[in-house]
């Protein structure tokens, strides 16, 4: 996976947790992933709608 350093750092800041033994907040991580998947779903629906017309 190629991800630019700026994006990587932003995501890392969002999910980092000093309280977690693995260094990330699992809840924040899952919320971020679900949010991104929802955005992808909306974009796909918009593309599909354009193809139908």
C-alpha cells in the first residue's frame, strides 16, 4: 500500500493511544475505517447512478 507521509501521519495521529498496549485506540480505528467505507459506498452509488442515466 502506497500512502504519502502526510496522510500516514494524519491517520496515525487520529488513532494513536498512549493508554493502549499496542499503541492505537481500537474504537477510533474502527470508527475511522467504517467512516471511510461509508464514503466509498456513497461514491460508488453516485457512479452507479451516473451510469444508469
